[in-house]
C-alpha cells in the first residue's frame, strides 16, 4: 500500500535529520532570501532569517522554525476562511462536516481560488471571511473538473493582498513546503510542514508534498520557506476524476497542490464563468495494460474526435503537439493536462505512412451503441500449458443474427477481423469497440482447416433471450481434475464486519472450467438458502455457476451503500474457485435490485450482468463506459409499487444505449419461479456473446 | 477512512521512527543547547507506561504518563484504563510499580497516580513552557503499546500546527475538555498515546497528549495536546488532596429558557433535509424580526457571529442564548450581508 511507505519515509526523513541536507537547504533559502530581498516590500521577515544565519551559534532548527512561522505569516493575509450554508450531508462514501474550509486570494479585485472538494456538497450559500475579519458573500464563478479547483468572486471594498507566486521551473524536489489552512481559527492559520516530493504528479497536473494535507487545508496554499505560493492544496487521484477522489489519502504523507502558475494561466478561462472539464479523444487504453503498453492505439471509439480525425486501432502515436511520445503513459500524460475544447495535434504512424491531424478534445463522447456479431464463443477448458490462442471457436450462432446471415456456423474459428489476427475473446471485444451496428466487418474464419473470407454486417445487441436450449459452453476436460476445493452449500466469511454469506458450489465444479458467479441479494430478514439452491441447482450444475447469497445489514431493506459487499464477496470466492470474469452477475428484487443496479454502475470493471426485479436505479444514471459493458435484465410487474420509477429507469437506460432486456412479470408483483430462473440462467449463459 | 486503515499507516510511521536509533541522528545541536539524542536521553526516564483495564469493543488496556515529582507522582489521562484497583506503572528503567489513583479532573480528562519510589527523574510542572505555531516539538508516548518490554517509549518529531480551542465550534468535538489545545502536525493521537508528553527540542515540558478525537466539522482525525498551564491548577489540588470538581462555567451551560425562532418572530422554510438552509419564509407581524426589517427569502447565516449552516443549527444555536438577551442576527440578502439586533418579546406582550 502506497500510503504506508510514503508515510513511513516521511517520519524516517524527519527522524534522521541529516545535518548536511538541512544546512544546505537553509543556506539555499537564506541566499535566496537575500537575493529576493531587494524585490520585496516586506523585508522584516527576511531580516530575521538573515540575522539568524549570521548568528552561527544558534541551532539550525531554531532558525528553521522561525522561517516556517514567518512564511505562514507572510502569506496569511491572502488566506481566507470559507463558510457554507446548507448542502448535502454525504457525497459518495464521504460524510461532510459543516466546515469551515480555506481559500486563497489570487486577484486584488476579490478573485479567490479554492478546492472543488470544499463545494462538492453544493451549499446554498458561500461566505468568505478575509484575514482582516471582513465577511463577504461569495459567488462560485466556475469549477475546473480536471484539476479540481474552483474560482470564487467577492466584491472587495479595497484591493486585497495578492501573494507572490513561484514558477514551476523554480521548484526543487526536497525544498521546504508549508501547507496553510484556516479551518481551525479565523485569526490564525494552521500550518503543516514538509518537503516538495515531486513536481509532475497526477499526469502532470499537480505538485506533491509530504506535509499533512487534509480538509483542514484543502483550498489553502502550499508555500515555500519564504511564504511564496507554490500551489493550491486539493485532493486528487491518479485514476478517478471527481472532486472527492483522493480524500482517502488525507494526512498520509501524499498531498497534492495545483501549481499556482497553472492556475494563473487558467484564470481568464474560469473568469468567463464556464466550467472546465477533462478533454477526451476517444482513444481507449485498457487500464490493466496502461503502464506497460507502447503508444499503439488499442481501440478508437466511434463518434469520437480521434475517430472522426481518421485514427484507428494499430496506429502508433509518435508525437502530440510536437512533443515526442513512445508509451501509452506519455500519451495519457499529454492529454490529461488539457481540457475539453482544447485543440491537439496528434502525429502517428500507420505502417510506414505518417498521419498528422488536429482535433478538438471534447467533454463527452456521444453515447455508444454496442455492435453484435450474433455469436456465442466456446469457453474452455482452461489449459495452462496451451500456447496462446489463435482464434475464437463458435459455440452458437443466433438464428437470423448477423453471423447467421454471413454464413458462419457453429464450430468455425474466428481468426481475424479487418485483416488483423485476434487471438482470444478479450481481443475480439476490444476490437469491436471500434464499430457500431450497421458497420461491415471483414472477417477471416477457419472451417475444417480451411481459411475463408466473409463480410459480416453488424447488428444491435439482442433484446430477447434465445428461446431454445443452448449447446454446452465448453468441451469436457481431457485431463484428470486436480484436487478440488469444497463443493455444496457453504458459509464463508468475506467482510470485515457483518454476516458470512451462503455460497453454493455445484457438484460439477472443475478447476479447469471457470465458473460464473451469481450473487443473489435475498429479501432482508431470515435467509433460507435451501429454497434458493432448489431453484438454481440445475442451472448451476449445467452452466457451471456458483450461487452466492449475502445478507443485508438491516432487517427491512438493503441500503445502496451495501453494494460494496459485492466486490468483497466475489473476490473472496475467486480466491478459492476458478471464476469466469465474463459471467459475474448480481441479482435482487426491490431494495436488493436497487443495490444490484448500483453495483452494476459502480463496479463495472467486475460486474458483467445485473438482474433487478421490481427495482429502479437510485440517483442519477451514469453514462455507460463502452469498454466495460454491463448487461442489465430488468423484470417488472405492472402493479408493482415502483413500476413508474422502474419505467423511468428503463427509459433513461435506453437513452444511453445500455445493453438491456426487459421482462414483463404480469400484473401483480411475484417471486421468481423455476421457469423465470431457467430463462435468467440462459441469459447469464449468453453474457460472453459478441 | 476506516479505523483499521488509519491505524495501519500510523503504525508504519511509528515503527519506522523506532528503528532510527539515537546514535544515527547525528550531532545536530550546538554548544548552546542539547542535541536531539541528548534531549531524548534526558526526557525518556521521566516517561512511564500505564497498564489497567481494557475498554469496550477490544479497546486497549494501556496508556502513557509521565513523572511530575521525585517521590512518584504521575500525570496521565483520565480514562477507562484507570478504572481498576490494579494499575501497573512501568518506569523507563523497567521497574514495575503499583499505581494508586490520587484523583482526577474529568472535565480536563486528567488524572494523578502515585507510585512508591524515591529520587525519580521527573518534569517540574512549574517550569512548563508555551510554544507557538511552527515550533518543532517531540512527542513521547507508548502509542499502540509497541514498547512492550524494558524499553523506553516511542519518540515522534513534528511541528505545532496551531493553538486553538476545542470549543471553537459547538458540537465539533466529543470531548468534555473545552479549553485551548495545540494542534500537532504529526500523527500522535493513537491508541495508548493519551497521557504522553509533548516537549520542546530542549526537553522542556509543553503539554499532555490527548485521547483519540474526531473533528466532526470535517470528519478527520485530530492530533492534539493540552497545555500544561491548563492542567496545573487541578493537578496541584489533587496532589494536595484539596481537589473539588469545579462547576461548569456559565458560558458552557445552556440557559434554562433559551431563544427559539418563534420568540423572535422568525418563520423558517420547512426543514425537509438534513441541512435545510435557514431561509426566512416570513416574519410574524410586529415581532422583533418584522420590526428589524427582516424579509422573506433572507438567508440567516450568523447568530451572534456563529455560523448557522442549517435550520437545525440555527435552532440549536438559539437554545444557547437566554431568551431575555438581545441577539445579533446576520442575514444574506442577495449578495449583501445585513446584521440586525433582535430582542424577543414576551408572548402576548407588545
């Protein structure tokens, strides 16, 4: 865990106290101070530092602490306290207190910058208390959702004190940094001391410090030992872009600040009142291989700027705005610092041909509709010593589907698409992200050792479950199964707190044939696993499914935040059993269904299918990420109490082109019967369709 | 962040520091003051580890303390750990002595123990000093109980972040102590650290480490210590056997009859969510609010300079003001802050 070692190294650093480093740093600060003195109006502070240096008998640390204090006092007039009225109590998993928080004056006219974290609870009103005690109402002018800062404006009666800024080029890793907030006292800033840890963090957007950064100083400045501003403190996360991401690292020794120089450059855009968003190209790198991949494009989303500009999978990006790039990380770093609306010039090689195009980054890519070949692939068995797969074997062809029309038959092996060989199912799914229904896909297949060329016109994902029974999903194992773990109905502990879950592993379990996992959220109260097992046993044995039944914390309803149990439970099962990542499904009815839907939205990297009976989505429905397709199966009874809300959920999900099947349960709400479960199981058996 | 996770990284920090032996620290000091290892060597013998009873839900049965007299008076935090007849006090030299609880001031969360011994190294409370924000300090405690054998307690190094008062905002801290504290820029307030000592780099006593405490204003854990000057009067009375629990100060006590929005003629919007902003729906004709010119849609933001972020907070804040007292109410009208002084009129009166 990163936090552990960073924090450890912080204490170790302070504890070791290597004299040479300290003297040099102090000397740098002192000489720096003397050089700067002529330029500065306030020299009193610097005098004290300089005098202290002259008095060589005094301990270094005494002078250092004088410098920390002086630095804090020097910037303090520009550090304001922010108070808010109203707003939400909880955002995500973070419980919001009522503040106060911190901001920094960056314009004498009343321009104030703070952290987006401080306003994510959407307060009804914002008040600023200036360092001299004056209180003013503030307007939130704009938010930067890429660097997570906000611009506030107050009507100042007189010019406000603006601090001195340190350019990025003058920053040195290892220099003293002091993080300043006004969360405790209105009249005195709170300070935390550390060093500059890095200058190009979070894809080049932030500088990093080991000083304690937390809601006690988010929005406040990170200053150098002379009180000059290096940046504005914010929580940030390398993987998430929302204003509370990164707060889990508070006080850990990993703290971030947006460079003040960058903020000054952004001010004119923010002052126009338009929010800034991360800029998207439509080029997609799977997170799993991001850090090892070169700059060859794995997939380009249709209707995206990169797609329109003519970039395609396989093109190798060589430069962005004239800057040479060789790896996926470098490409991401170049794009991440830019905003929606920014132009960007991308140069790439397609074979030996050089392509260079300018495109405009966008805030949102038009919603994507998944294409469908109409094929179920064969799954296994898993063979560790098998060479890399050289194609995907067809298990089932949807009647009248695109593949059937193109003449594909069960047993054919799909070898390549658009002239590019695609070894396994994951490669096919990634490649299909470049197409939409209606596009023509040139294919090469192998039938009885003979290669054939075909053209397949892609269709939309089906909205019904195949009516006939499907052929087996895998061939029987040829080798003797190794020792296998326990099967049958088991209890497993999986969460730090809370009840163990019931887990049913079928008799047919074979470690060489990965199983799907069906997490069934039962109605709250007494759980009768035997009833569930009776309903599901046959499907589990035939289709190789593990049934998992967790229990709700409360006796009346499932809480949406209990969605977090699902990854914990699946991970626990995957520790002991071979799990098929393409068939992980969460099911529930009513409040359990709402949790299942939430899990599908929140854990799209894990959950492949969601079944919800008489249940609706709580809160807003996020735009789906095409690279993480989750299939939804919503069943609703006409006279269900929530029928209206379910219909709204369905309408919104259709608008976003979610992969969605709707089943009519009839007039009155009812429990799922054996017949329903058989259809459901068949649907689960098709989740790895392409 | 879960308690578990917080503890993991805090443990990591402490363990690392333990690994740095005094010898490696180098001779930072000068001819004038003691070096850091010298300071630590002088302070360590004054520290003690205290073992008593565990609390509910597996809470630790140990904490920290320090000697304040040559004849064995120990200053520590008042907690459930001391709620036993068998308190073990371990001195820095490994001696295990029986501790007797002389007395405690629950208001300050401080207790005094006595062990039978003589000529002990100790801190002199009368010579405790005050420090300022930015000053570097050392914290000594048996945090997490890692000093398990005949070994001295853990030393941490950091900076004073600020001196503030725990009662700066009502309801922010669940602590009976309401006075000044030093907020520390170091991860000090962990299980078992309560009762530890905060000293200057020269070894002068500054403060006693407090218990674990969460700041409800922003949901973060707080690192803090109580200045010795706040504890000294009670500690000396306990030592002299003359301690009488002081009555709550008037300012921290709710009046028997406090203000309500109705008494002032304030009609608030319906309080529908957890943090409904206190907008005025109307004022009662001829009430104090109406006479002062408050209007519908005014947003009440301060009551006697205290922020009221919600209808609930406004009602709570008014309860603390005697109904007979005038109160300054500040409202936000558009982008303008307007302050008025309101005096409740007795019901039925004019």
